[in-house]
C-alpha cells in the first residue's frame, strides 16, 4: 500500500493536515498544561478558610478593605484586613497601593497565604472606575446575600 | 440647539444607512441604483460627522444639560481632555465607532473607483447594514446627546487616569483599526454574495487590511505606553482581558495580511482568506463587547455598562452569524486555486497562519475561560500571565523562527536549503548575540537569551532578505543602486515590519527579564539604590495644576557620583472626582529608561513625613514601543505602494 497519495488534491490535503496537526497538538497540549497549572482560584476570606488553601499556593483574595485596618509601615510595607462580612484575612503587601485603594472598597489581592495564615500579596488591584467593584467580589457578596447594590448612581449618570 | 441638531443628524444617519444598505445591495444587479448607494454612504458619514461635532461642541462649551457631558466633563479640565472626553464614555465611544464605520464606507465610495461596479455597490450595501446595527444601537440604547431635565452646575469630570495625551489619542487609533476590519468584512460578504473570490478581489482587500492593521498597531502601542507610564506599575502588558480583546483582532489581521498575499499572487487559499476577513471583524466586535460590558474583570476597562453588553453581543451575533452562515453556504463553491509544493512560500505562509490562529485561539480561550468555568458552575478563577506565557509565547516563538525563511523562498516550488544558506550570517549573528547575552548579562537567563537571539534572527533575516533583493555584495554598485531605488515600496514595507517585530522582541525579552526594581519610604534627603544608580529625594513641593493639586518630588539620579538626570515625579489629586493618580518621571538613558514613581505620603519611623519612592531600571524598554511603530510604518509604506492604489486596481 502506498502511503503518499497520487492525486494532487489528496496530496495537498494531506500536506496541510500534516502541517496543521502538530501545531494543533502543541497548542492543545500547552493549553491543557497551562490551565492545569497556572490559573489561580479566586476566594473571599470565608471561602479560603472553608477550602483550606495550602500555604504557598497562588490564589486571589478578594473582599472589602475593613475600615480602620490599614497600617502603613515606615519600611514601605502595608497591612490591612480584607473581609467578606463572614470572615476576614490579614494581607501583607510590600509596595505602592493602587490610586483607588480606599478603606471600605472592594479589592482583589494576588499572592499566597504564609504558614501563619497571613496573605502575602504580590499585587493589589482596585478598579480604576470608582463606580464598580471587582466582579468576583460583587458576585461573592451577592452569593452570600451581603450585596447592597453598586451604590446609587447619580441621576444624570443613569444609563 | 446644536445638540438637538446633532441628535437629529444621528437619527438621519440611521435612516440614510438603511437607504445605503438597500440601495447598495440592490445596486449589485441594477447599476442605476449603485450611484445612489454611494451618495447615501457619503451622506451617512456627513450626518454622523455632524452628530459627532455637536457632541464635541457640547464638551468644549461644557454644556452640562447634556447627560454625557455632565457625567464626563468639568469646566476646569484642559481643552484637550474636554475634546477627548467626547470618546471617554461608553456612549461617546460608540458614536466614535459609528463615525469611523461610516467614514470607511464613504472612503470605499470615494476611493473605490477601480472596483467593479457590482462588487463596490454590494460592499457599500453590507457596510450600510453594519452601520444600521451600530447606529440603531447608538440612537436608541446609548445616545450621547440625550438631555437632562435638571442640569447640574458642574460636571463629574473624566476619570483622571484618562487625562493623558497618549490616552486621548488611543481610542481613535484603536477604533480606526478595529472598525477598519469592517470594510474587509464587507468585502468578504460581498464576494460571497457574488460567489467569486479571485486575485483581483484579494488585491482590493489588501489595502484596507493594511490600513486597519497598521492603525490598530499604533492604537495598541499607545495603550501599552499609557499603561506603562500612567499606571505606575512599570509594566506594559498584563494579559488583561481588555488588552487581549484588542490583541486578538490584531493577530487575525496579521494572519489575513499574509493569506491575502497568497490569494492575490497565486489565487490559492481564497476560502481561508475570506474566513479570516470575517473573523477579523468578529474579533473586533467581540473586543467591543468584552471591553464595554465589563463581563470580565479588567484592571483597565473604562466606561463599562453591563446592561448594554447584551445588546452588543446581539449585534455581534447577528453580523457575524450572518457572515459565517453565508460563508458556510457559499464557500464550497469557491474556486480551489493554484497548487503548491510543501516547500514553497505558500506553505510557509500557511504555517504562519496556522501558528497565528492557534495563538489567537489560546488567547481567546484564556480570556474567556473564567466565563466558561463559571457558566458550567465551577469556581471563580482568573487566568493570568503564566498561562499566556506558557501557551502563546512558544507558538509565537515558532512562528518567529520560520519567519525569515518565508520571503527568501520562492512561490509555488521553493528551495528551503537555499534560503537557509542565505540566512547563515543572520543565524550566526543571532546565536552569538544570544550566547553573549547568556554569558555577559547577570543574572543568567537562558530563555530570555534565546528570546534575544530570536530578535536578532528576525532583524538579521529582514536585512538579509533586503540584501538578497538588491544583490548587495554580489553585483556591481550601479546595479545595486538601481535595485535599491527600483524595488516596490511594498517590499520595503515588509522588510521594515519584519525588522520591527525583531526590534520589539529584543525590547520585550530584555526588559522583562532584566529590569531592576527598588522601593523604599524616603524622607527628604533620603537615598534609594537602584542597580548602579542612586536616587536621592532632594525636596517635595506642591504644584497647582489646571484641575489638580500635586505633590512633586525632586529626585536627583546619580551614577557613581556623576549626575544623570533630575526626575520630577508627581502625585496628583483631582478634587472633581476625589481621585489621585501618580505621574511617573522617566529618564531616558539611550534605549533604557529609569522610571520613578512618587508614592503616597506616610509617617517615617521618626514621625516625620516620608514618601514611598519606587524606581525601576527598564533596559531596552524603548524598543518595545519603537518596534510596533516600525511595524505600523511598514504597513503604511506598503499601503503607499502603487500596486495597491485602488484607482490602479482595475487590471484582471
């Protein structure tokens, strides 16, 4: 049996298939590998407690910054507590907070829990747009029934 | 009064674009109607331009009885940002989208003299249909010219992060790119209606693709540059959903640019080219939906409105659904086109297209994965840079590796060994450069060094290709000179774009791998070490801006005692929106930049005031922005090639 077809169109199809297949396999393989290893799960403090997140596992922690919990240390470190009304977690962050970071506002911190249960953040995100809070935080609060709306938008800004 | 005229012009534009689509589509068979379709396309554009001017006037005169102005402007804002405020909101940006959409329609009517009458008429008809969808959305669901019953005395001002020159220009360029693909989409649908996709069609599509892709490149670069210096994080690409949304049409556009060449020169891949033409604008619309609906959490999405996301999704479903349904119906009838050997330029371009589309698919999956996961009831997840580094980067690296071989391989049946032979010098230079970087630059990074080698490989490949074309080093000087001046501009455009990609790769790899970061809370007189540089905070003063108050640090940068520059980073507070932003100070050092952010004031250990000063040393960072500009320049240079001028395009 001849493996290489004689018809021109069949040959061309086979060539194209031979070119596409390895790329597709590579892309699919990389994607699966990437999705298994490098996505980070989002937790609110209560969910993180319930899920028993292991120290050192990269996750995102979201919630509201507790009023009065922000401490700015002279060495540049900042600590604050993030809460979801059920539980709260201490976040330790070395760096400049986003311009829209405020007490009482929703934020998302990326990082790991250390052995003592303190969240060591590598990045803290607050939305640029002060009207909304991060979607995950809003959803988590809604799921818990702690949602009190986006805040009243002024009359002239109603869609 | 002007606002009402503008609102009327917008409604008129909707009516005119309905006429344009009807006349254009019918005009495909009845030439008598085709002229009227062209007239309607011009009139639609003028009407939208009138509406847009009315919005600009409302912004410049701070007419707070217009809801959109009240929400996004402020009397104290500088004029540039009053004008830019017109597209800083959801409603205004959709009007800008419509303006550009109809401008492209008018451009086809004016510049498409060489097109066959029936094709031109149908293109205008399809463009008119797209206009109907978006104008109806703007008029009924997101009218920027709506009035308020009780106008406020002062507006709420534009988000201060958007008050920046690069970001004032970013949306127009981005939309010129995004919406430019609408013309390509219309050409594809018109060709499917006619049932004919040939070399001439590909030649007419190419200039529009080139224009859209080049402008999109500029738009994305401006956005990346803005993120780089306005956010104060020292990064320029975060694989954020909003960034990915603009990047996917760019990748598909790049694939389309190349496959259209094959269709033009060899008549092959016609079905695939049409498919990409439909996909490019689909990704543009997907981008508009992702950015505007806020369905994905992004660090820099502005003017989002979830309630209207559904409408945008519907528009996308209608337009692309119809386009792809037509494709499924008509594509099997398209002529198969020329054959080519496995070793030929066509094959290499096919490989390029496969890699680019696979890369786009991974970006798409990574961007939408949180939504998919949530829809099937899983936990909330976020897909970050590690995923994209793992999937996108290897696929693109493969594409970059084969890139220089393409232009050196002949059409139909080429000789890969000959191309490889010609690229020997480029390969040696690349490997040497990579090895040097691995040995010399500390800390040692193998992947980044390989990336640098790849960048040199691309630049070397582009230069080699140009040298081969002009027969440099092989022919006597007069002939080389004749060839230098005689080569078509399209060829130089390609060389420039490919070299630009190499320049970008160099910058991206070097900056990402070897940037140095340092941060410390400094009192006045304090010092911070950043690599080989010393940053000393000499004083902090206050500055009164037009609509902000700022603290400005005077930071002296020295290197082993010698003065390098004085940086003046600011921390601005905008009373109108009660927001503060940081204004980064940049010191250029050749290709490198020293990037300094003045953080917020805090108490030092001794109780006195201190400021968190953050410094980055970003080596070769300028190449990251220079590279894409070279690519865009290459695209525009190709566009000016005589072969692609539409008037000269009426050859068979």
